[in-house]
C-alpha cells in the first residue's frame, strides 16, 4: 500500500520504508531513486 503525500510530491511505502518522488506527475518507482524513511515517518 502506498500513501500519497501531495505537498511533498511523494509516494510513501511504509513496509519498504521508502519514499518515491513524483516528478512531472510521474512517480519514480525505482528503489535506487527512492529515499529512506526517517524513523518518525516509518
């Protein structure tokens, strides 16, 4: 399940502990392009 964060323009995957950026309305769903969630976000 992905959580959409409109202001941050990210899709959050809590099980994966990753945040995927959305650029030009296209989600970048590559693991190597994602950022790790902070402990507060996870």
